[in-house]
């Protein structure tokens, strides 16, 4: 039975980890950064050395393929892929696994001369982690990128997407040209680490994703009054940070109470202005993120949080402004793709279970234009978005072999 080369896959994972690698382990490789562009060049070299066609689209998405000269409706391709950008101080598998396992699978199929009716392609989507704009590359490919927003897209530190892409040799204003022709993708399957504890705790080797959470991000800015931190009587202070802190604690409880049990929320970015110890903060700024598998619940939570923000602001005598940043809709995975993954597990004698993804992924964009699905492997200790994110190497090989058989079934 055809199988991937686990040593070759491991060697590529360990090599990619060096681009933006951190001394204590883990990696920081934001999209369009110098380490990212070095990783892109390396990946293109690996794709070509594997005997595949390689190209990059105007949104910076990298592709490798067998038997196709680009995407077209006349020969729809079966597509796999993920991303090679990372969060700051992230792990070496989030995204990288799906891209390198996809490359390994296409190379194995080509070397084995295994017949497949439809072309096969692998993608490395730009800026999946959304440093500048959530799921950017796959949005551009699926035609769901709001081109009017590209000009204003920026990282939380203020760096604009247009400048970051220009530095890497891309014109952000041409991102819309990456849109794939309608009907060009017959199916999409992404291999990814679960990034949570469920598979490991259940002792199940493969997860078959049935739905992917929606993610909403908003800036919430409380504006009070700068004052001397020593001389201003406590009852006269209009402290923007304390209002933000009060809101964060109450919003967290609100999401837990009214989120239907599977909604979550996070405040990963906090700014205080002017931000020195002897001035009462005039401004407290948060990036408020909420996720959940159900769109209506998410919208209801957003409305509740908006009125909470006004209540907190009024009670504390400060102003508040709530600015939506991004929102991805929850996505359902295609039954046909889930069945192909389960068929692959049966062929390999592997147990599997259906579960929803509590992380966002490019697959939720692909679900808008084709039958899309995802394969999960267990994460050690459920750890992810941290330098000690890891999975067993035989779990990685199992996931790649399931991907191989699922892709062949979908391309038959
Ligand atoms: O944030 C996420 O859910 C994904 O890891 N980008
Ligand atoms: Mn991630
Ligand atoms: Mn990811």
C-alpha cells in the first residue's frame, strides 16, 4: 500500500522550523517578514525538487501541483494545504504540518505513479494568522477579500499590509487578482494539529472536522482623562484602563454565561495611553475576540457586549468606541470530504471521531467555493500557539497517510 516517507517529512518540518526559529525552541515567522520570505523561497525550491510545478499568486499564496498549469474550471483540482506563517513565539507544526504533509503526499503519489483523474495541488496560504488581515491569502483566492479594506489593513503595532507586502515584493492592491476561477477547485482537505486536548484525552488518533468556529475581533477603546497619578483625588479620576479592565472581566463572564457552552472569548491585545506609571490612563484599548460554532449565538453575544461596554462607560464617566476589525463565519465541512477522510482511516485501520474545530482555519474560506474538510491529529497536552506545541512523529505520519488516501479518493 502506498505510504509517505516519514523521514523526509520530518526533515522538512525540522528545516522549516529554522526560519524564524527561536533560541529556546518554537518560531516567530509573521507573513511577509524576512524569515517568512526566506521560508517561501526554500518551500518553492522543495516543491520544484519534488518534480512539481510551483508558482506564487498575487496574494502571495504558494502553490505546488501535479499535472496542471494553474487553476481552471476545465480541469478542477483537488487541493490541500495550510499556512507557513506563525503567531509570535508559536510552534513548529501549526500550519507547517498541512503544507509539508501536502507536499510529501503529492511527491509520494508522483513517485509511485499512482493514477488520479483530477490534478492535485498544495497551497501555503498567506497570513493565515491574520497579523494584517485574518485568513488573508485564502480569502483572496476564494474571492471573499474586501478589496476596499486592503488599504487600511494593519498589524496591531501599526505596520500597514501595503508596506509589508511591498517590502516582500508584492503589490497589495493586486491581491484581488488571486481569485480562483469559479469551479477550479473540486475539493479541499487540510491536515492540521487539533491545537486542543480532545483527541489526546479520548485516545483517538484522527479527528474528522465537521464544522469550524466563526471568529469576531473588535477594538474596544475606553476614553477617560489623563491626570496626575499622585495629586488627583481617587473619586475624581476618569481612568480609561480601569474601565477597559472592568469591561473585560464582565464580558468574559457574559460569554461563558450566554455563549451556549461552546463560545469562548479572549483579550490578547491591551494598550494603555499615555502608558507611563505617573499618569492616570486617559485611554484603555482592547482587541476583543469571540469565537463560536454558531453564527446567531455569536451575533447575540456581540450585541450583549456592545451594551455592556456602554453601561461600563456610563458608570465610570468615560467614553467608549467599539470598532469591528474582522469576522469570519462558522463553516460546515462537506459530508463528501468527511466520508473520504473516514474511508482513508478505515483503509489504514485507524480510529477516528467527528469534532468541531475551535480554531479558525483557511478551510472555512474554501468551504465557500468547494467541498472542504479537515483532518486533525492530537496535540501533546493540547498545547498550541506556544513554543512547546508538538505532536508525536508517528501521529504526524498517520495524519499524512490519511491525507494521502483521502486526496486519492477525492481525485479518483
Ligand atoms: O487563531 C486561530 O484560530 C488560528 O490558529 N489562526
Ligand atoms: Mn494558529
Ligand atoms: Mn493554523
